[in-house]
């Protein structure tokens, strides 16, 4: 985990009752809590570990519309507006900048993918455009790579994950939300078939509704309720350099590297063409649903069978309200960094932009991402469990849309008009 993560000071006492309980203290849960608190709706957020301790602080900080599914772009556009207003809304700078995001294509074939994407979003009023080789050199000078072209969206941007979720959570607390850390939710309690409370390791809270925003843990929580959510894990390794000169403030993604400027003057770098894919039991249970993704991305995946499989088997998939849950056994999912992937990222980046030969690594970390079969999240009510809504399965790109996704989830539980059309995020599509 990045050592720069800002803490959140929360209370230890568990309230006896509230209107909405949010399960999970990532950016989506924090933004939902902020929205509900601003609407004067009593809300309690419960986090098994510490707020923003997992993927919400471990991602790259990119806020992009580029290369998203066309039906996911409206949420990214809504998120742009919310990110821009967030400093005034919470009284804190989150490092948000519309510095632009660029994706590079080494071949004409890969450039065609960007051309097809641009056609798919032609009616969405984006400022995205194709770049020629010379335009790439102008925008990101000093490069030695050979590019067929690229796609660039000037209005895309970045924010700082080590700050954002914590600051949003603190703002929600100031506006009336209650948050309790180191308090795992074991299960739900029901009355007449409907959610009437949540059972935690510290006791029960009565509530009218629950919102599950548990990230990679959501599948296991729902499974204990008899609800199957198809998600599989991938692990992204990341590094941050010490402050250094760089070629641009634009965030750049190549086929086997990416980089973006960090607020302290260093760069956040990853091997964009390499992800660890630890095999667990769920691959045997639901892996067939991912055959299309596997075919398209098989070269990116570094498949591993070993300790993660055994560790996963040790965690229960069924438990009672009075027994210790998996969420108490592992407070924070903290996968090991893959130094091979990080070294590949540095090597590949130096070959493309030699200025990165001066880079010195300040820190490295890894994050556990929950991937759905179509790489789209689920933000919806669960009909089989009246009173329960979920906002999860963001497939490694939830930070950028977090403010809009959290508000959409809050709209659903508070029965307010939705910030965007929720139809693309239905649970029943899976």
C-alpha cells in the first residue's frame, strides 16, 4: 500500500440504528455517504479495515473517458463534473487536474481499435481525437518509440488516490455521516424478508437499507446470502518515482507501460501490458463466463497457481452471524508487488522516453482488482434481498468514476432521480 495514504479519524462506538448502512470504505462508499449526508439522510459507513486501504488508494489515479464502453461514458462525464466541483464541495484540493490522457498505438491494427472506439462514442460530445506520430512528438517530446498514432482526450485527468477517498470521507463525517473502521459486517438481518439491519463483529445496527460497496470482497459477502456475483481477481503492480524531470504532464499509456505525473513531482508508473492473475477456486466455478476476455487479453495475464489458491481455500464461503467472518481474518487485502513487472515497466518506458533512465523508485505497491465478465460495474438493487443495493465490480477503473458511481448508488437507496441512466449497471445483465 502507498505509504502516503491519509488517515481518517472515525468513532469506535457503533450506533444502534440508522436509515442506511454502507458496507465498505472505498471511494464509492465514501462518495455515497457524502451524498446521503448532504441530503440529511442518516447514514453509517462500516469498514472492516481502514478507509481507502485497498484499491481506492492503490490505483493509478486516472480519470478517463477514453476507451470506456460507450454506455459507460455518461457516468465518466458526470464524474468529471463532480471531480471539478469537489474542492469547493469538501473544502480540500484532491490533486484533480484535467491534464489529458493519451493512449499510444504501436501498429496500424491497434490504431484501428481507437478509431472504432471513437466511432462508437461519436454522439457523446467528447473532445477525444486521433493523433499522428508528429503530434505525439509535439505533445510528449523526447521520445524514441515508434508509434502508428494514438488517441488523446484533453479533458481527461488525474487525482491523487492517497488523498481523495480519505478527504471525501472526512467531509462526509463533518456533514453528519457516521463512520466506524475496524468493524466488519458479517451479514444482514431481515424482518418479513426485508433487510432490517446489519450484523457486525461489534453488534447489530438496525437500518432500512444496506448498500454493499465492498470491492473485491463483495462476491464472498453476497455468496453467503445465496447471491452469485461473478467477479475474478487481477493484481496490478505500481511504482512511484522520486521527483524528476519528465516529458509531459499528460498521462500516457503505451502497450507495455503507463506513466502520469504525481503531485510531488515524481511519476506513477505501471506495466500496462502485464497483470498477475492468481488462480483461485472461483476460476473453476465461474471462469467460463470470461472466455471472451481471456481471448482478448491472454498476453497480459501472468497466471499463477500456488499460495493464493490455498489461502483462498482457507477462507470460509459460508458462515453464521455469530461466527468470525472472512472479513475479520483479512482486514486489508495487501498483495505482494511483482518486481519483475515493475522492472519491465521501467525498461519499456526508458526505451520509449530515455529521460526516465534517471528515475529512482520511491515506493512500490500492488492492488487487488475485482473484474466482471464485461468489465462494467454493478450498481443496482438486489431483488432477491429486498433492502439491499450494491455498487461493486468496477474492474480496476472505479476511482475515476467514483464520485458519480457513489452518487448513483445514493440515488438508488434514497429513491431520488438518478444522476445518469442506471440501466447499463443492472445486476441481471450478468
